[in-house]
């Protein structure tokens, strides 16, 4: 991944995904109007989904512990 100095952070306004032939595309619009499209293999995006599930499950566990 690029150095932190080379990375721009955007806040997602909306995102959607579609399978296109042999890959998957994720279209993202940021709150500032910037639009980009990510293209990846199913294996790459499956790994990303796994990472997101771990993060969200951790958030759920923390919220449950706080109750």
C-alpha cells in the first residue's frame, strides 16, 4: 500500500457493487462528490469482506459489553 502521505481519505456517501464478467466492481461516491470505481477479483473482495466482518463483529461485541 502507498505511504500515508500519498493517501487521500474520503467519507462514503454511497456505494454499490456489481459483477462484471470475471471481476467485481464497487462504485463509490464520496460526500465531496468524488467518484471512483474499484475493480477486483472475487478472491480479493472476499478477503475484504472477511476483514470488514471481523471489524463489525468486534464493534458489536464492544457494544454488547457496554450494556
